[in-house]
C-alpha cells in the first residue's frame, strides 16, 4: 500500500476521533472570522422619516467592510427594530425577523438570501431570533401570551416552547457557547426600574440578575469562550459598550464616545467586537482599542452579527450534495475528501507537506 494512501487513512482516523470527541456545542462561535451581516435603511426612499414603516434590508460584508452586498429584497422590514440577523453556528444560514407577511415573524435563509422560509406563524409578534450553538434550536421573543417572553423552538420551527415567565417583558435572547444559558434584558422587578441583563437556563427556570446599575443595560452577547458578556449601557449618560464576566462581575466600559455605541457582537475568534455607532457599523479590538469604521452610508447601518467559519478555516461551507472534494484552508490540496458520519460532515485535506481536518453539521443540522 502506498505511503500516500496510508496517510489518507491516517487522516480519516484522526478525523473520526475528532468527531467522536468533539463537545456537543463545538459548532458554535469559536473559529475563524467570516463575514458580518447587518441591517440597513439605505434602500428606504426616506430613511430619516420612515418610522414605523421603514424598509430595513439585510446586508453582508467582509470583515474589513468591503464587498457590501444586499441579501434580502422586500418592501417590508427585514431585521431592523426587530433585532439583528443571526448566523447559524456553521455559518451556512441566517435567521431574521420580518413583517413581510403582515406581522412580525421569524424566518431563515441561506447566506446568499435564497431559500427564505418562515418558521413562526402567529398573529402575535415573533422576533429577535438567536441560534443555539449546536444549530438545533432557535430562541426568539413573542407577544403571543400578552407580553414579550422568550421562547425556544427547533430550527425547523417546530416545538415552540416558552422559557420565561415574567410580566416585565424579556428582550434579545443570546445563547451561551455551551448551550446551557440564555442571556436577555428585562425591566428590573421594582417600580420605576431600568432595564438589566439577566440569564436563565436554556430549558427555563429562575432568572439570574447580572447587572444592577442606574441606567439601562441591554443587548447582551457572549464571548466565544463563554467567559465574558458584552452589552450596551447608558449608566454614564449615553449608550456605550461594556464587557463583564459571565457571572456579572468585572463590568468594564470599552467605548468612550459622545455618540451612541451599542449592540455589540463578538468575533468568532474572540479578538474583535463589532458594534454600531450612531448610523454606521464599526469594529474594535475586544479591549476597545483600534476602532475602525466599516460602513459609511448616510442612512442607518446597524445590528451587526459575525459569521463563524467552520473549524479548520473553510472560506465557504461545502455543498456535500455536489462535491466529493473541497479546497483546504491553504488552497493547495493534493487529496481532499468529505465524509458523512453520524449526521455530520468531516472534511479532510492532504497536501505534500500538511493536512487539515474540519467539521460541520450535515444538511439536516444533526450532530
């Protein structure tokens, strides 16, 4: 048997070991940084005076701000005040909220805007979706029980289940990378209260108050390793981005601007935070330094979310129904294979000098 064939079998063995030992939420945030999606009013004929019928559309761009491309094309509002579009953990799909069917509902689509499918169908308002790190579930908010509560459903829209039970309204659910917690913001349970950040088990239960300061604390987003949460706060007089430990300790301001800084989104590699300032999307290092403006449109660009690329650095999620070999992270491959194991796809690449292994959920989202 040739040394090259033996090497291929060796890589396959390593990949199968990797698949078997990977934690259940492996496909979540950690990994190379992909594109950034955001919502924009640049296609509304009167963006400064459009409320409440604004034509928000979803755009995608490279992490440096180049290649800004419109993903949705609908006269209704896609994203916008209903919350940011959210990437699936394999970087292959986007969930978002839209009022295109008469009221706010949750949808999902491919990264290029094709395959748009409605997941909720309720006379109440359903919005603010957030994908679980294993790709199997989506958290969202709904007014179907009279006030705004957080629900969880399967990624195909089935089994919609309420997990919060509060009269104070709960907004913007965000999954922890291990899938056990969901952060959100709600009014504190006192008269004349401000909004605080809370967490709850992803199956429901008691809430844990993470912030308790004067001024609203909102729009939480977990770091890829689960150790920190970024959020927006007006405790210093205007909206700024803060970071705290996952238990609420160590709350630290990382922006300092007289304008509006808010709605932070961690990069998958944990080194950057995207956010919006007044009308445009910016990115900065995780400590607040090296701030760079990505969009410059005079209309509003906001609500960024960062695409996680599959572990191993694939620039695009391969379509296993059409290919048996793919390009490796380096782009130089002598031998490449994709195999399906336990509902997932393992990619193998072998060159003369190195090999790569990457993994993503299969077409059904299975692990």
